[in-house]
C-alpha cells in the first residue's frame, strides 16, 4: 500500500555478524558492481519491502574510509513541495542521516565533516548555492549576479549542485523515494545521471510494484528516463517480498530465535505478503505463540498497517475506492466484471477504477483477477468500509457470484448472504452445497455445510429437512460434538413427523454410539426411535432394531441384543426397500459375528453383492474386527481387504478412520509390530474426535510402549486413557488394557494389584455375557487369582469362560481357555480332563500358533518353561529360551527381560547381547526410567519388580543416574528430570 513506513530492520544478529534475511545473495551480487566509480544503482520495490535497509547494508559493505556519504529522502505526497528539498537535506550538516545508520560507517563520511573535505577554489558557479545551502555559505565562492530569468536561475542552480557534487571526490549520494521527488530535484538527478561525476556513486530508490520500468500496472518507478553514459555501470534491482521460508526465518529472529512451524510461517506470509515491515509490525510486542496457538490464532492487524492502508485508500478517486471495497468484500481474487458488479460501476468506470488502484499498488493483477497484495491489507480495507455499507456490498456480492461464476460458489454465496442478514438464502445455498458435497463423496464437507445451514436460522420446514440430511451424512463424517447438539435442538422443536423424527433419533443414537462416547445413551436413543419408525416404515424400524442389536461391553446384556436382533429378523420379510434391506442384513451379520454366533458366516453369505461404498466399508471393517477378535485370521484378512477397497473408492473420513484403526489392532494381534508404533501414534493424533477409534489407537500405543520399550509408566497412562476414552468397545480395549496392566503387576510380583486391574473388565464381561471377548483377559486373570491365593475364584472363572463360549465360534477364546486351564492345572495334582499340564500347555501353544498370534504363543511358552523350572523338571530352560527367541522376533524387549529375570531366579545364567548404546554424561532411557521411579520414593526392589530388572541392575542404574545428574540424594532427582 502507499503508506510511508519506517525502514524495517530485517537483520537477524548472530554473534557479531549481521544476516539480512532473504537479501544476502542479492547483496553479494550487487556489491562488486557498485564498488566502482562512477556508478548508478537503482533499487525498486513496494513499500515495506526493505529498500532502506538494503541500501544501509550495501553502504556498510562498500563505503571506503574517507568517502563522503550524502543521504536524503523525498517527502511523500502529503508534504508541501519545496524545490530541491531532498538535495538541501543531503548537503545539510544536520538531519541528513537515516533513522538508524549503520553503526560502523566512518565518521569522516558524515555530512558534519563536509566542509572539511571541500577543496579550495570551488567553481564560481557553486556560489549560486549560498542561499540554498546556508550551512556551507562561508565555504562557497561569492554569489553571482542575478540573471533575472527564473528558468535561467533554476538551470544555474542545477549546474552548481552538479559542480559541487563533482568536487566532493569519493562520494556516495543516496536519494530514497524518488517517485515523490519535486521537479527541481528531478532535474538535478537527471543531470547527475546523464553526466555523473567521475568519483560519484549514485543510489536511487523508488516504489514500484513490478520489476524496474516495466510499469505494466502503473507501478511507479523512476519519474525520469534513466539515460546514463555508456561507460558508467548501471545496476537495477527489484526487491521482491520474502518467500515463505524467509518469512519464517525473519519471524524466528524477531521472536528471539525461536523456530516457528511451517504452518505458521505460511500463514504469516499470506497475511503480510512477505513484506518485512508488515511482518515486524505484526510480531512487535507479541509473545511467540505456543502449541496449537501457532495455527489457530488470527494474525493481529497492527494500527500502523491499518493507517498505511487507509492513507493509500484516501489517495484514490471515489470509483477506485468502490472497486477496492468490492475486492475486500469478495475476499478472494476476482475478475473485473465481478468487481464492477459488486461496486455498481459500468465497464469503463471499472477499468479506470482498477487502473487507479493498480497504479497505487492497492490491488494486484494476476491471471485476469485482482486482489490485495496481502491478507492484512484486505482486512484493513474491509474495516474501512462504513458499517451500513457492508450488508449492501455482501448482498451484491452474493447475487453477482450467482450471475458471474460457474459452477456456483455456493458456500461463498452463503457467507455473503449471511453477512447481508439474509439467513434463509444463506441456508438454501449451504443446503445445496451439502448436497453437492455428498454427491461427490465428501461426507465431511456435506456435514459441515448442513451444520452451518442450521446455524443460519432457516425456516421450520427447511430446518427439519436440513437436519435429516445432516443426520444421514454425519455417521460417515467424523463430526464434532456440535452435530448431536444441533440434532437434539431440532428434535426438541417437536415439528417433525414420526418418520423424520424416528430416523433422526436413530441416526443420532448411531452417532452417539460411534463417535461421541455416549454408549448407553446412544442405545436408549435408538430404542426410542423404533416406535416412531414402525409407524411409518417397517424397513426403517427393522434397520433401527438391527443397529441396536450390535453388542458391546458397555452396552446391554448380549441376551437383550439377541432379542432385538430376533425382532429385526421377524420384520425383515416385510422390508421391500432394497437399501434398507441391505442395511438390516449388514447389521445382522455384524451383530452375529461380534457375538461369535456360528450362523454369522451364513449371514455374511446372504449379504447383497452390490453394497454401496459406505455400507461395504462399514460392514467389512466390522466383520474384520470381529474376525480378529474371534480368531478367524483368514476371514479377517479378506474382510479387511474389502474394507480398504471400499474406502479407497469412497471418501468418508469416519470410515477411513474405522478401517485404519481396525487394521492397527489386527497388526498388533498378528505380531506385525515393525513400524506399528509410529502408525498407531499417527492414528492416535488423527482420530481424537472419534472416541472408540482413538481408544483403539491409544491401546496399541500403550501395548507397544510396554512390550517393545519397557516403558511401564507411559504404557499405564496410555492404557488408562484408552479405557476412559472408549464409548462402547466391542471386546478390544477394556479387556486388552486390563490384561496388560495385570501382566505389569504380575511381573512386579504384585498379584493382588493384578487382580484389581482385571476386576472392572471382568465385571463387564460377566454383566453382558460376552465371554467370546475375554480372550486377552482370561489367562492373566487366572494367573493373578492363583498367585494371590484365590484358586477357587480362578476355577470359577475358567468354568464361566468354558460355559460362555461352549456354543460360540471363537477359536481365540478357546485358545485362551486352554491357556487358562494349563495355568490352573496343579503340577502335582491329578491330570485335568484335557490332559496333563504339559499337554495343556502344548495344546495352547499349538492353538495360538495356528491362529498366528506369536505373542500369546510366546507367553504360554514362558509360563510353561518357568513352571517346569519351578517343578525341577527337565526342559524348562529350553522352553523359556524358545519364548525368548519368539519375543525377540517381535521386538518385545520387556518380555525378553522378564524371561531372563525368571531364568536368573531359577539359577540359570543368561548372557546379555553385546553392543549397548553409549550415552556418555546423558541418562540412557533405562537410567531415566529407573531415576523417575526412584524420585517417586520407590525402593530398589520395587523398581526392579516394576521394570523387570534384577536388584543389582537397579542399584547400578540409580548410582549412574545420581552421578550423571550431579546429585547425592534420590529426592533431588525429580526436579532435574523435569528440566
């Protein structure tokens, strides 16, 4: 814009060196060319781009000792024109230096020393300057006689200034903002350029929004032709705004060297256009943002930038100001026709107005469209529009967009209608935008548009219609909590008929179940929908019943879900709509599979061949998860492959998250752990707004942190968070997290706490009767009960498990039952009904191996081998080493350490692998873990149990941690670890 900002300081200081952000290469290129006499250098660029700062750095690098440096700035258009004003400033002993001159320019170069360098015997013509330069009058020849002709007097003054400049010897004359030079100054500069003194270097800066002298948009530049003799080198350079990375580097320097994220640098660049002055003003007096504030906070609009924009607007003719206001309202680059329509100007007026705005640099042209040079300039221009005028312009903008653009920018039109106070029209546009997005397969955008439409205050009929569309698209869109709130608000109006009301209530319940963490509330909401749906559509009612029939650990007893499924099956023959029939069949197959019902696979075979992309992804992801949990590995792979295929051809964020987290859980269960932690952590960060998916990602993160890193404290936190996050849980999170925590306590010889860890999950299993989901939970629960001296409870648990899966198709639960019976069998008692303990262990290992679950198989081998060692039987060491080898293949470091400790406790010598990392004076991960527990007051023995280490190893780690941290007491460790 056309303000006159002070020169920005775009230096970043590093030690004693100065780095000019984004200009170093250009300086390196220009300095050798400018370091000759005579020479002419022209620097152009838009206001705030750093021309003054560039010239200062150039002179700092090239000015030689003893050289005279004269600097001046032409006053802006608001100043009263005075002949030769900048020249008088340059030759004046005071007030001629820039606001912040380079600290290392030589004192001899200051104009205060100008009389000292003037030679004796100046040309007589310089006496004509006595009146113009009174500070030098006593050093000048006598004033010549008046000529009596103003033009002749003016010409003699120009010649006198030229002669005086030539007498300075080695000299630099720098004149800034020559686009505002008065006619007399322009005449002097033309003379110097056309006949430069032999030892003078001339620097001129001018405002130009394009490269020098192209002037395609009236960008300014020099106000006179640059006619330089052929022997004089001319250097012309245009300073472009900073790039995104350079903007980030400048911001880092202004924020005390703190690195800024790429996203913030990009947003700062868009907001400021990469102009150093604007960047500095935006960040002036502001602390560095932290965390999400880097991305969320709106850039401030500094008062200085606002003033500069408003000053530029004032210099425009009224039609140009109207075009600029139209551009500010439209927000995005717009063609001239659209700007003219919003500004209410005809075509010739629009052309002239645009030309004026382009000449002043208020707007830029690019690809046939016009826009502001940077976003903060647009905001300032928008704020300059009078409040009563804004709704009028927004209404014109909405109508002009409808006439001038194709396809219709519906969301943009809605925004203008809303700002014009036309809520009904805004809602209509957003509804159409939602329909378009859903048709294009973008469920997330469709849901967002529907939600925005409801916020616009549509008519009751439109509100109910939009709410139904929102309810239909939201389950596939990963929406936030605003969607259930909006749907409830519409339901509370009681304006819906039974059909729409029942469908919205059903879909609201589905949304609550899958995404908001409200498990039982979701089931009750869906159950309330059935009567309404039954009164208008048997198919909708059957679908609601089938959805509600899907069981979960936090839901109703499985028997109740079976009853609801039977009701849906009873209604199924009456369902004629193909899409509803497909939905009922898909949910029926899901429910049966999750229950471990043997008829589930027949139900899968009954599924329609032509399921929609969304329904196919959903049902196959559900079936894949059920198959993984039940232990049907081949079916799980096939279902997961179909789910991925459906997701890749149909963009639905919720379903993508569903399939990905299902795959992550399957990868852990199947022992495919390489690179899985990074993938799980990415899913955990990405799916935080969908509780069950977030919980599954947290679960896998916690399990991998435990088994591959041995980070028991981190694992405990992640697993607890997973348990608190999950909404309903179809047999994965609650049981697996409880099992892992029980194993941590058992490894630390805390059986009572292990029993406590599994109590909650066992309660859910017993309450619902979902014993097919007790696969991960049962073996450590049995082990904990036995070691806590409660064998009767252990026997009862095994009996409950056997009864609960007796008629179920659940190979994994049967393998868990074998493991539990092996753990339960007394080493010196009578053989169990399934054989001796050794036979039970061998059968369990074989079962887990067939299911391709290497971790469970290794866990059984570990328990088997340690039991043999305890009983003094042969083969124990071999079996434990087989478990160690299996754990090592997985990367299960914590399990390996536990096995090695078990061998040591039975008098077996273990050999550590060589090649441990050296950490010097820094704590190793293991030393840090030990130090953290020590700072909490745990004894060495308790730490050894917690981390599955020997007592002696813990002693060594504590001693090294104290030495490295430079403290003598365990109580001093905590504060140092937080640094």
